[in-house]
């Protein structure tokens, strides 16, 4: 009986993992008019944030701040840069070129 229960629990854990992976996707954060839009995003683990730079005349960057970190996106004016979040938590970021330009990703 214990072996059957263990096999059932392992099977359920594998199924839950597959469901979590199927919910992973992507969200877009636009950098325009000296703001991140949306300013706050919630995603599942394994999802990707696409940072879209839409101000050809204004440099922006995305610099991770706080205890949870991701790789900084260097100064740019246009294009898209992706970051995938594999660990849960709250990731805060800012554009160091424009005080007050901040955002947050919550990873479930």
C-alpha cells in the first residue's frame, strides 16, 4: 500500500509540474514616455518578460534593484529584450537614467 501511495504522489507531482510549465508564457512591458507600462506585472515561474523600448530619441535601461535580481538591460532606445524568471519572488527594477521610473515583477 505504501508503494502505491508513493507512486501516486510522484505521478501527481509530475502532473502539477506539467501544468505549471503549460501556464508559463510571456508578458510585455513597454518603456515609453519616461514610464514602464504596465508598472507592475504578475507572472508564473518560467515565464518571460519582454521589455520593449519605444523611444527612439531617449535612452533607457532596466536595472534590477533589491534582494531578487536579474541581468541588467543596458542603455538603448528601441528594440525588445527578454528576461525569463525561473524563481518565485518580487523583482524590482528601475531606469537609472530617469529617477522615479520604476517597475515590479511578481513571480508566483
